[in-house]
C-alpha cells in the first residue's frame, strides 16, 4: 500500500524516528511561543529551506501536500483583515502552514516500518506490566491487508453494477454488498486465526 | 476474541476505503465523502467498544503516515491542521454512536442505528471538530461552527444511510452485527 514517505531517500530517512519526532515536538512548541509575524515568516522560510535540502522534486512533493490548507489560510487572512488586525491573521496563517509543513516533513522522511518500530518500543513499559501488545500489532497488519482487498472488492462490485445498470458512475448501491463482503471476510479470517491456534498461543510463545 | 480483532481491523479498513471513494458534490456545491459513514457504521455495527477501537486503529495508522484520510491526507501534519478535531473525534464519535445504538436495543435496528449515527456520528463528531478548528484558527467556537455548517446536510444523508445499511446487515448476517449480538 502507498504511504506518505517520500519515494527517493534523503539523508533524513536514515535518522532515528524518535529523534525526529522529539525535534518536531520542540519545534512546534517553539512555533507557538513566537508572536511576531516577522519571526514567524523567518520560521516558515527556514522550513522551506529544509524542504529544499531534499532536492527540488522532494520539496515540490511536500508542498503539494500542504495545498489542502489554502481555504483555511484564506479564511484566517480575510477574517482578521476585516477585524482590522491583518498582522495577527498573517501570524496565525504562517504558523498553521509552518507547523503542518514541519510535521509533514517528518512523515515524508520516516518509513512506516520505523514508525511502527518506535510505537513498539514506546509500548515496552506496557508489555512489562503484563499487557499483551500482540493483538494490536496483528490488528495493524490486518488493516494493511484489508484495505487493498476491500478496495478490490469495491472495484468488482462497481464493475458488475455498471454492467447491469444503464446509469454511469459508481453508486451508493454497492455499499450494501460491500459491507456484507467485509463482514464475511472478517468472519473467515477470524476462523482461520482460530484454526491456527488463535491469539492465546502468541501470548505463551512470547514468554510474556 | 479472534473475531473481535478481525472485525475491528476490518472496520478500520472500511473507514479507509470509504474515504478513497471520490466525493459526491451536493446540489449547493459542498463535497461530501463517505469516510464519516465508515465511522458511523463502525459504531452501529460493532457497538461502542469495538467501534471506538476500529476508529482508533484507523486514526493511529493515519498518524503513522498512511494517506487514509479522505483526499489522501495523513501523517503527523494532521495534528497541526484545522481539521485535527475531526480526525481525533473519529474514535470518540464511533464510541458514542455504538453506545447509543446499544442503549436503544428496544427500538428496531435501523432506527437505533440511525439515531446513534445522528447523535454520535454527527453531534459528537462536530463537537470535537469545531472545538479543534476554533483552537487552531484562534476564532470563537461559534465562528468555527459557521465554517462547517454546510457539511451537516451531507452528514444527515450519511446517517440515514448508516441506519439503512445496519438494518440490511442485520437481516443478511444477524450474527455478525455485534452491537445487537
């Protein structure tokens, strides 16, 4: 399945995920402490420069992900402009875009496997306390498998609906059969899991 | 136990897949996506606990960097964006939807699910969403609420659909509708 990690590697891809997340948290706190539009513009420019260190293609891909923010930027500028405080509008809009850009940068340079490993490491105290984290890990893996299989099922249903119907385009009518398909698939996978010893087996083989 | 796990994972996937369906534009130009329909269904079909867990799993995968939010959004940027309240509200809304659906067990399935979807999937979700938007944009709660009112008619259609779909599922697979099992 597609992820938001940038396809071509930058130097930051190899850095530890925990360090990147820590830096992101500090940078975001700092952003919210800044209260002059000029300083915020500087932070925004610095973030843009960070994107450019990954190359032009990388920067362009990243900035495209910020595009959905434009209505909010427009609203902030217009609203505070009408209130007679355009500087505050600019400050808030720049902070919004910079904070999202920084977080997106971490997502773009951290492979999903690194993120999952970090979550597993963070859950270590829970395991020490005797909580079994295996079901959560299994659920995560199952979702990754179910998304493409459900998408394919939806595609098939859409095709057969089109073959039967004179009307064009997908219809909400496929939602019913799709939901039934989802329930049946989940029941079958549950049966398969149970046949292979289920979840309890994992707890004992873990030794926890 | 295995069934609970695969159902939770399946509905997390369903929320994702419904978000991938291209949005339908209503008569007055507001795009609606089917993603929140998935959140409602998680609650109406799986009940409070499992439905909430399904939406939580979906949210976790999104934050870890999968582009599963409608429009292909995802990653940590979601936490800083104005729609953060809606994303974080998904598990709360699914839980509330399931809680109400389970409490109304005397009503016919479709009605109970529809009521759960309206109160949980719209009421609770918008409460979270508007609060997040007002915090991120630095405007009052009422002003933030104004920004999202245009989406409520679409969500009402989805709540009705959620009720109908839950009724259909209950007729087709009574054992699998865990909120009534």
